[in-house]
C-alpha cells in the first residue's frame, strides 16, 4: 500500500536566467534546468533545485551557473532548445518532473549528462538500461505516475462516494504523461465501477472549453492529470472547478493551496531538490551511469476543507486522519 507522506517532483523552464555574467560565467559549469511550467509559478521548485545542488557545495553565480528554461506549456520548443544546449555544451541538463523534456534531451545527446524526474518507468521510456545501473548518460528519479493516478482516483471516490461519471483532463501535447495517466485511471475506474470521460486541453482557451464540456456532460467529478502546463494554470483550474461546483482531484498540493479540493501525489519541490543533488554529484565527477535511479517512497495527500464545505461534501474522519494536511 502506498504510504501518504513521501513524494518528489520536478520542474524546468522556457525563459532563460543565466545567473552569472561575462567571462566569469563562461569559466563556470552550466546546469540547464528545463521544465514545462512558467517561471512565475515555479519559484518554490527553482529554490528547491538550488537547495539540492548547494548541498553538494555549488552556489549559483559563484561556482556554477544555473539556467532555467520554463516552457510555459510550449513543448514544441523542446527540439530547438535541446539542440541549443547541446551546441553550447552545457555541463548538465536537468529535467525535473518533465518527461517530455527528458526524452527530448536523450534524443539530442548520448553523451552529455542528463538528470531527469519522470512519473513513468525510465527503462520503458528508454532513458536508462536499468534502475540500478543506468549504463548511459542519464539518471534521476521515478515517481510512479500511473500507480499514483490509481490511488488518487480511489481517494476521490472516497471523498465523493456518489460520483459515477469522472472526467479526466489531460494535455495531448504531452503524450508521455497523458497516456500513462489515462491507463492508470481507466484500470482503477474499472475496478471501482466508474465511468470515465476524457477531456483534452493544451492551451488556456482549451481549458475553458474543457470545463464547458464537463458541465454539458454532467460529470460528477474531475481528475486533472499531472502536467507542467496545468500546474502553471492551477489558479484557473481551481477557480473554474469552484465556479462549476465540480469536486476535483489534482496531482500536487500547489492546486489545493489555491482552492483546489484535494491532491495526492509526489512532492514536486522535494523532487526538484533530489534532482539538484544528483546534478551536484555529477558536477563533482560522478557519472550518470553509476548513479542508480531513485524511486519515490513518499507521497502527499492534502484536502482543502473550505472547498469541501463549499461543495457540500462531508469529509470522513478516516480521510482526514489519512491526510498529511487538512487546509482550513
């Protein structure tokens, strides 16, 4: 059984923030952090990455230059971005919580070190030969997105026991995340006797359209897939869910902090820290092939009681006791 207290997650960027200047910067190793979210919504995770790499002795602007590339959902930019990073021969490419970024990096280079954070099996993805011995230029963290999706659907059912029709919102622009999520949800839904409908959104306008469809189809609850673009639009998603009075389950606590009903999943900031630790070890001389892929053992369950009351939901004591945090 998955325990509720542990987790990890990752993030990257599209805007570049070189944090050292001129000749001083060129003399330093460069770590490029690539993620699908926006810079404005990723401050906590950027700090977590810096904390991780600093634990190995690297301080941004002093003995390492960190570049953040926040893609803000524009995953089509990945090939050009990775080609540029390879051309400039950055020291490490880090893709915390961004499977599409990890795959793009691996496609772009077979030699430059890559540190990933992915929810899917990195062996199946072709990122590593095995978890214990990656045997290549990539290593990182696996946080079990498919398994977590099934557990999260079960918790949503417990919170909304009368729900029979569940809508699942995925980003078709990120098939490496959307497909495993749908597989996990569909398998769990079959066991729970739930009907699943799929909604797609990869832009702000499409999120609005997805909620319009959700209301038309009279879904009883909504399950939002973990995705960097969705995370960057978490206020929009939580606001629409409240407006339409749809009980909604999210992938990370950041959604619940802005009014979402509940989340179960990896702690993204902790995952960023772990990716930073591995990036620091590589800067010290470790080879990705010799660093085993870490697996998340801690996951986080958070409930927003104010939102539950607004939706007219009674939160069972058993769920309140199971939760890592209940936000009042």
